C-alpha cells in the first residue's frame, strides 16, 4: 500500500463515521399509536398495537372498530372502563349473566404470564348441579347466600330452566374468588351453567337490577428499559404523544400523532415525508449517495 493510501483511508474512515452519525429524522412507525379507543383514553402502560404502551400489553389489548378488547386464551372481552389511578380495568364478558340477561357461560380465564390479575369482583355461580367444592373444601360463602336469593328473583332465571324464587342450593357466591391453577373459572368442572360477576351492590343490596356487573382486573406496569420513565412519559403525553417502546431492548420512545418517534417528546416534530422541507429530504438522499461513493473510492484506493 502506497503513502497516498495510508493517508487517504483513515481520512475516508473519519468522514464515513461523521456522516453516518450525523442526526437525521427518525423514520415513522406506521400507523401512529392511538391515544384513545372509542371513548376510553389510552395512557402508559396501556397501549394497542406493536410498539405502543408497555410491551407487556401486546397483543393482549386491541382496538378493532373503536372497541377496546382484552384477549386471553378463553376469548376476547370488551373493556367498559379504565382507572389509571388504581391500575384497574373492568371487562364485561358477553356470556356473563346479569339480572336482565341470564345465559349459559363459557369458561373465563386470564393468561398466567399476562399483566392482569383478578381484582375485587364477586362471582356468583348459577344453576349448579351441586354446591361447588375444591377437593373437600366448599367454595361458597354462606354469609352471602342472600345474594343468590336476590338474583333468583330475576325473571331471566327461567333461561336456566329454573323457576322464579328457585332454591339457592343451585347457587354459590364464590368468595374469595380464584381462577385456579390454570387461570380459569372452570364452569364445566364446577358443574355450573353460568356466572354473574358483581362489582358493586349499589344503594339497594337486595335489588339485583341496581347492581353493577362486570369483572374487575388489576394490572401491573413495567416492561420498558428506562430509569426515568415517569418523567419522560409525562413529557411525551403533555406534548400530544403516546409512550411506546423500541425493540429489541424495549427502550422508551415517544410516538407522535404523525407517526414519527423520538426519545424525548413531540414538540417540533413534523412528518418526515410529507411535512418536512424538501431540502431535508434532499440532504437525506445526498448522505446516502455520499456514503456509497466513499465505499467505492475506498476500494479503488485500496486496490
């Protein structure tokens, strides 16, 4: 190798490194992350879609047709409410019974490795062939048997083939509720036809038409590798962005409404392809062309 090559190659290498690491606009994640689904706001750690919210919630949460859904191994369940203060959400399984609609139910379950755990809900098992037991221990809470009597005053109880005011022997207030080792409310194994889940008895505990029905779930946070996540995420959301993550290390990113993502917030961010000045796009193209010529020139000089 001649003296010219010994001088030129390090220079080319330095120019290559400087050009490579000159800041450019970050390419967009398409589509942009949602900040709401229907009427429900979406904030960290919840998110729908890959790269949105915390990775722990993908693909459990989705938003088809503006309806927020939780999907587990037993089915998909509409989410009716969210509380970011208490880290709680409420789902309304379509096969769950209420006073106005009683029906046979499929098993309900949560994924054992998912971010959700059963919250403060009261399960009432309906039309059971015998009082449910786990091994030799009864699952029923006798102190709440009056809730069975109240629920059996609902006219829709006849859908189970039971008469109005049926004996409460076929009903069980499952408390404290547990989803068992497989994470399921195994109605077939418990030999019950259906269930109701009560969040609140309201002001009239004896009137099941006034009860609030649904299944409360608690969720845990985490999943993004960032030591100062709370501050970063707050700044992102204040700027109109949605907190997300960048695999494979799941570092924090702020996803803006135009699809651009940054490591800070959306202030001053514009759509690279449609909103950026043409000279920005030109610089991006020139840099790539310049890198290509450097590589070719390096091979020529090294020959």
